[in-house]
């Protein structure tokens, strides 16, 4: 029995269905359920399948089903406005759109796997392994860990990524297709023109900020289309995770969308080698980095809390303000980028995947490994120091070249630095 797009979607749905009701959209007094986007990461281990005896067809079918593992999932559709980031202090998430939050959850999960291996070197991880001495070099990267060979990573999302991959869908849904007026962000040094959100529909193939209402506070958080496009070159690993894990096996194989959310021309323009990524389509860098475009395919499966299903209700549905994050090691319910029931100013409100906690987990793992970084002393690090570590030099080079050549107009977000 072959792993299909429907299998991947059902694997994510099964994990979401098992979550407590407090982590799902609320049904109001009129019986109307809110809607929310869902994204999940599924690992499929093809290596184990090849080890089976080809003649044992029944065993093959059973093993194939069990090898599709949902490792992380998330719901959400909001982000932090630029004027609030200086007060985030590494505690408040900048972006909790479902795709971004699911990837943060996956990174946290992989870092925890590395931490366990560092603490107990003879232990075993299904997903991560130590790299052999012969694998460590300036050309292949010096990270001590790598994702095990044989895995394919699938991302299933119930909505097309915001930004360029969904512009045609956005245009078709507008009662008035007139592009919204461009916003200018005021900076202490200069005025910065904001990236387009959902406006300026005639501009396709461009970098966009997260969409929002025209009257809301602007953000410089890039769209999910842009972030996923960049990850085709930098891998799914974040900067902190890239201090520990080599990116060579850390690229998405396939992005799966519902049929109703897939516009071929938009997706191939946003992500494909013949679209806006053409300038870097043949690039290969050191350290395991290269442009590795993911496949894009569709499923007929539908999410019960999707916007399209909610719109079929007699009363107009509201978007849910509740986000959930789940991994094999973690489950959290979030509101406004912090743990449910906590304020954004509360230090105890930080998610396990917030910048501060992930960076501290990486620092603790590096301490166990006795790996010294170019910056002095792990205990005196700031988040900015961590991102400037020498092992990330090639990653910084990749990001700079991709954003200058392909994702033109990429504006860095407001700085959120803090002590670790």
C-alpha cells in the first residue's frame, strides 16, 4: 500500500482529532464553529520499507502504514506587529501562522532529540544520529548531528501559504479587487515602505508581508510563501537548530494542499525553478546547502475547521484566536503568541518554541557536547551572538544570496535581542 497524499493528510487529522477540545476552535452559542488553518509535518521512512521481504505483501502494507508519522502539527493565522517586537524579549512568538509554528515545533523536537543524545551518547533516536568523524568538514559542515537517511518529510497544510502562492485565490475572494494602499512604516532613522500584504494584486512573484486588515498595525514578518521558498535553500532548520544539525537531510520533499487551495501557476511561480527562484535554481553551497525545490501535490481530504467549510454555515464564522502546537514531545495551547492564560509581558508565558527557550536548549546541548563557539562563553551569550556563530556563516551567506537574487525586497524584521 503506497503512501499517498490522502494518507499524509489523514495522519495529520488523526493527531489533531486526538487533541483536547480546549486546543480547537470554539463553538459559539449559535452552534457556529470558528475556523483555523492547520499544518502538519509527516516523516515517512522509506529505508525500513526496502528492508522488508518483497514477497511478504501483507507485512509490507502494515509496515508502510506505520511508517507515516506525524512529528509536528500546529494551527494559527496571526503574527506580531513590528511595534511590539522590541517588547517581545524572546518570549512572544513573532509569527504563529500554522506552517511557521509547525516548523518551529519540528525544530524544537529535533533539538530535544540532539539534547538526549548529548546527555546519553549511547542512547538511540529514531530521527537523528551522530555524524561520523569523516563527515565533519568545512565543506560538509561541522554540526555533530544529522537527520537519519531514508526519511522523506511531507508538509500538509489546509490552506495555500499566504503570500505569492495564494494571490490568485485572494484576488478571486475579494468583493473589490482594488489593491489596498501601501503602508509606510516609520523608523527612527528613516521611513521604510512596508511589503505588500494582500494588496497590489498585479504584482506577482514578489516578497510580501503577512496579510492583515488595512487598519491593523503593520508587520515586517514575511509571508509563508516567502519563508517556505527560502527554506528550499536553507533547509527546514532554524538558525539555532543549524548549530547542531547538518542541513543535508533536512529538506521538505513534498508540500500537500487541498485541491481547492492549489493554483498551479501560483505555486510554481512562488517555489519552482522556472519561477522567482530561477536565479538560484542551480546553486549549490558548502555545508549541505542547495536549492532543493519541494514537490507540490494535492489531496481530496478536507479539514473540518477549514475556512471553506465554516463559510457553508448559515451564520458568518469567525477566525479562531486559539493556536495549538503538538509534537511527539510537546503539546501547547497558545493565544497571541504566548501560552493560553498568560500575558505577553509574563516571562512564564513563553512557548517552548519561543526564541529564548529554544536558544537556551541549544546552548545547554552545546555545553553537554563541550563545543566552544567563536563567541566567548555560552553563559554570556545574547541571541544575536548565537546567530553570528561561525558554524552558521555559510547559512548566512545562503540567505543573503537568495534574498538578493530571488526573493528581492526581503526586509529584515525588527530586532528582538536578549540575553540567554
